[in-house]
């Protein structure tokens, strides 16, 4: 494989830093790594392959000569630089939601619909973190029989709000221990020793933008335009890794044995079956690795064609940084 010039837009943030870490872990042949961020972060250094690389301020001219750009910025910044990236000839793999529902932009989870990455017109979108983890857990079932409906409840770690989310939980836990007043800036309510059943902003149907991503993105990734999803997203006082309880109704009944066999053999998944030994996925199990762990597969007691399962995955890695690097690797290898 030849060497590539790779820029990381948003290199100073939690996901950007993880992208750089994963590039190194995966052994991606990098000729030049260009960390980019706002003027505020310019001049700071990022470790990569035993060197300290200085972060530069992102400008339209920054992308000239790049083969790939990994995006770890908010929607407005992504839209701001996307035209310059495409004009430069680089492929932009964007972690924001700016282009996910654009019909001209592939929305890719490599294990599920990796071939679509090769149909890009300069931009590939990385799906929402909870969507990636959930679909990884159920994609094997969709291959057996099309999924008609999903009912999902997500239990999302503070990592979903970036470094500020980490900091707020740690600070609040410290304040509780020391008997000090609780301060909150990131989350709408105290998150320490609490759960918040609202992530994103409210839409006309009273669901949140985060909740609707499961249906809208799920339809596109699975190629199921009629898929119906009802979802509740909950922020929980967990540092890292999201968990999801999901019930799927398939066109034909899939047995537990059939489901377990399919999930166990699906790339990127790990099936946990030892329930009597209280062995099931937890966020701590799945932190700082790329597999989605799936367990507690059982029949839905309300629907003869339904199955219920539990899954966990690292939001910062498979839910964001690693999925993007896996797309890059797929394109770099040309297969």
C-alpha cells in the first residue's frame, strides 16, 4: 500500500485525537499527517509515530496535496471547509451530521455497507455513534430477514458530549464527595448520579434529533426505506461507551439460535452468551476497543416475530474515530 497524506480537521478535540491514535494503531501508511484546528489550538502539538506534530490553523488552502481528510468538527465547520476539501481532490470522511442525509453522500459502516464508500463524490459521512453501535448489533439479523421495526433505548455515556462531558461528570462527582454545590454547563441537568432522558433538540413529532437519527440513518445504511424506529435516548453517568437495548421485528421469525450464530460470525461483533455466569456486555468491557459486544438475545414477548438484545460499544472509537479510519483503510486498500 502506498503512503498517504492525511489531514485531521478538529485534531485538538476528543474524536480528532482518537482518529490520530487509531491511524497509528492500524498502521495506516502516512506520508504526512496534518493536524488542523481553530486558531485557538494552532501551535499545540500532537504525538504521532514517535514525533510531535504541530497543529495548524485550518484554512481553505490547508487541504491542497491531501489524499484524505478526517473530519471531527461540528456541522457548521464541516460545511465551511467541505467545498475546499473536495476541490483539493481529497476524500473527506466527515464525522458530523452535516451530510449524512444528503442522497449524494454515502453513509457508511464498513462491515455493513462498505462498498458504498467507493461511490463517493468527494465526501463520505460517518453515522451517528448510537446508530453505528446498534446497527452493528442487528445487521446480521437483517441479512437473514429484513427488519421491519426497531424499538431502541440508548444509554449514552458523557463521551458523546466530548471532553467537556467527561470534565463535567468528574467535577460533579468530586463536588458530591466534598459536599460542594453542583455546577452544570454541558448538560441540562446534573448528570452525576442521575440520568437525563433527552439528547439533542426537540422535533415536531416530540422526538429529539438524536432519536430520529436511528430511523433516518438506519434506513439509509441498511437499505430499508420503510424501516420504522421508535427510540428514546438517555444520557447516563458513564464515562465512555454507549449501551443500547433494542427490539427488532423481522419479516420472518428468527430463532434465538439462528440469531446468535449470525451475530457471532458477523465481523466487528462479539457475542456474549454466558448469562448464568452473569456474563453480558457492559460499557467498561467495551471501552478503548473497536468490537460491538452483543448479549441477552431473547424472544420479544409482545411480538412473535420479535427479538430483543443488548449491545455496548465504544462511542469515541467504533462510534466515531475508528469507523472513520476503517472507511479510510477500505479506500486505501481498494477493496
